[in-house]
């Protein structure tokens, strides 16, 4: 299994479940900062059509392009459902943003052979490791 830094190094396309339209929220400025580092961000949000200049999809299964990692900005009780959907789609990694933990999501990811990170901030790790794409 890859660690958080290796996931970031290997990943170029990040589907962000719960990406927010509100610039003041971490669920907006973290993906925006990742986008500024060269990552392709694909928003997943049932209530928007475009965020960060990208087409928004209602669910992971609607995304027509390959996804390297799913970043989750949803409450912990919703993480397992996201992990199930990501596993069913064959996505290789799931990352629960800082403050989000889910034993059930971790178990789903392990059973599916997915890399799994929880309770860590992608942009903090990317910046600390000097990762740009």
C-alpha cells in the first residue's frame, strides 16, 4: 500500500466529493490550492454545475475520465458510501480530509485493495513534500 506522499506523487486527477462553491470553506480552498499545483480537480457535488472552472458531476460514477484518487469532504458517516462507490469503479485510492475518520470506509478500502488515507490534509502534505504536477 502506498503512503500519503506516494499517492500524491502518483496522482494527477483528483475527484473531490463535497467540493464546495463557498471559497471560505476548506472544501473549496484546499482543492483550489491543489489545482494551482497542477492537479486536475474533478468536482463531485449534487448542487452545482461548475466549480473551479470544472464541470461538476453528481456522483463518482458520472465522471467520464479516469480518476487517480478520491478526496472526501463529507461527514464521516458518509465516507463508507463514497468508499463503496470508489471501490466499485476500481479507483485506486481514497483520501478522507483532515478531521474525517471512518473505520467502515477503511475496511471497504482494504477489502478492495485501495490505498487509504484519513484525517490528513492533501494540500498540507503536497506542499510539505514539494509536489507539483
